[in-house]
């Protein structure tokens, strides 16, 4: 009996797209939420010095737990042979394996450089402020990470739809999907930025007390770093979209430039231009802005080629 993926044949509306992306949004957001709760208990029950240390260890722990849970759940779901998608006897196809591996270079690049950029941020804060600065930037990273998870989840969710419509050469549906995605991400980005800036005091207050020296630093830093939320969503979506279109090279260039080249350059240059810690706070917004400029240029360049 022939089976088709009914979800891909539904009308491309905002409601259907969000229903399709909702599971991955929930997965990535809750994965990040675990890290935030971990930091919350550490900062309140142990102290800000411990929170500074967890800035280096928590991402690794959270990533390991997140992928472990996903692997277990995936095994339970796909072990059923009566399911449309299920495990089968593996067959080695070197070309397919190589293409799949190279297509995921953007994710590889992001994972490899995240530890390096975190270290550079910590070193910059130690140089200009000290340990309190490391604790403050850890709090801000939690906020940025939580919002980024929303866009990462959305991008993961719509990626199969992008691949399907591209393979089907259904340019009409692909245009509608990409068009809605850009509008949704822009709207969500503006909303998240406004909320993050307006809710800075309660957000920071979750992790540290108002009488702590870290509190004032984190409040100032979060209001400045929140500007980056205007650009993160588009950058994440653009990279994920090119991966879904099987253009791993462009996706990797976007991811590596945004998460490493632009970030490292901003960390080194902005504090010099602005005279200290303000430059560190604005390093992420500047890097994300440069990433958005590059993403927009590449989206326009490949628009006719992929028909979106």
C-alpha cells in the first residue's frame, strides 16, 4: 500500500507551518531551559563564582543530555516496523554518507567554535572587570540562548518541508514557506528584543540579588546584548535553510562567519573602539548584524537558483 506524507500536502499556511515546527521548538527550548534552571540553582544556592564556572561546563552537559534524550526517544519511535519511518538493515553508500556529512558542516562549525568564543568572552570580561564580569555575561548568555532556541527549533522544524518542496520542485509552496518564515522570524525577533529589554530587571533578578555587584553589570549588559536578538533569528534560519536545500558549503560559511569570524573580530575590536566593557556587550549584536548582512546577500544571490 502506498503511503504519502500527508503533512507535506497540506496548504502552506502559517497555522500548518507552526504546527509542523512546534515539536522541535519545544524540544530545543526545553533543552535550553534545563541549562537555565541549572544556573538558577547554582547562582542562588552556591554563589556567583560557581555560576562563572558553570559557564564553561553547562553547555557540554546540556548538549550531552539533550542528544542522549533525543537518541533514546528516537530509538523508541523508529524501532516499530509498522511506522512509516523505521529502522532497517543498513547499507553502506559512501557517496550518500559523504554528502550528508558535508551538508551538516554548518552545525559542525557552530559546535566547534562555541567553546572558543565563550572562552574569549570570559577572558575579555576578566580583563576589563574581573570575575563579576564573567558571572554577568553568563546570565546574559542564558537569555540569548533561550531566545535562540526558539529560532533553532523553528528552523529544524521547517527544514524537512523546505527539502521536500525543493525536491518536488514545488516553487510556489517553497516561496510561501520561506516568505512566512521570514515574516514570522522578523516579528518574533522584534517581540523578543522588546520583552528582553523591558524585562531585564526581573530576568537578571532570577539569578542574582540587587545588592550584588553582578546585578548592575548584568542589567546594563542584557539591555545592550538584547539588540542581537533582532538578528539571531534570520541568521539561524538562513543557515538552516541552505542546509535543507543541500547547500552545505553556503550554510557552513554563514554559520562559521557569524559564530566565529565576526564574533572574534568584534570581541577584539569593539572594546578598543568603545573603551572597555561596553564594547564587549556590543560584540554580539555587531557580529549578528554582520551575519545578517551576509545572510541577506546570499539569500538574494541564490533566490533564482532555488526558486524561493
